[in-house]
């Protein structure tokens, strides 16, 4: 019996694909798994980071002699600026890509988390929390774009072509293109 030699380009029996396609699918799955795993870990840290202020509020209130209303303002300023960071986050992710924005957002949010510990009063605490909210607000859009880009790249690789945007077909001009909507001439 002679051993059969399979090259990368030869189709595998019973699989309908080649060795190269199998290898590509494994790398696609690995890339997707790593992307989803990293983003899930960062989302978990994001959630923990966001809710930890609730545990620290009583101690912060005691240290700075803040009322419940002022502590509510500290929490609210984060929420407002987090919301305001969402739309620019999406626009920046579309313009510069998700990966650079993810890195910038993570660095900024880490810096402002650390700076929160150096706040000396209500105003500085609110400024730190506002900046923290904006930097964390950049993250969701960038992460969703990273997942969408990864999925579309994997789909196009799997299908063997790169996805292209469908351009609308130009309307065909007829000989009577100057006629109005009802076949009458335009005045």
C-alpha cells in the first residue's frame, strides 16, 4: 500500500473543503475566541469599576463632609458624561477603527480611575468622575464595532471573498426623461 499524499490545495475527502480552508477556519475561531474573551473581560472590569463607587460613597462622604445630595451629584455626573461619550465613541470608532479607540479609552479610564483617589474636594471629585464617564463612554461603541468587524471579516474569509458594500444601481434614463411624474412635460 502506498501512502497517499495530500497537498494544501487538494480537497479533503468527505469534507467538501481543502486543508487550507480547515486551517483558516481554525484561525478564524481562535481570533474570534480571543476577541470575545478579551472584550468580555474588559466589560466585566468596566462593570466592577462602575459600581465600586457605590461602596466607596459613604467613606468619600465622611472624608469630604458631603451631603447625600452632593454624593448623588457625584454619581449623576458620571452617568451624564458616560451617556455623552457614547455618540462620539461611535463616530470615533467609525473614523479611526475600534482598536485604537479601545486602547485610548482603556488608558484614559485607568488614568481617571487612579486620579479619583487624589481628589481634594467635591469639585475635583466631580471633574474626575466626569472625565472617567467620558472615557468609559467611548468603550461600548468601540467594542461593538470590533465585534462587528471581526464577524464580517470572518464571514468574508469563510465565504472566500471580501464583503463589499452594495452600491445602488443608477437609474436608467429614458428618451422621455424630461417628462414629469405622470408623463406630462415639466413646466
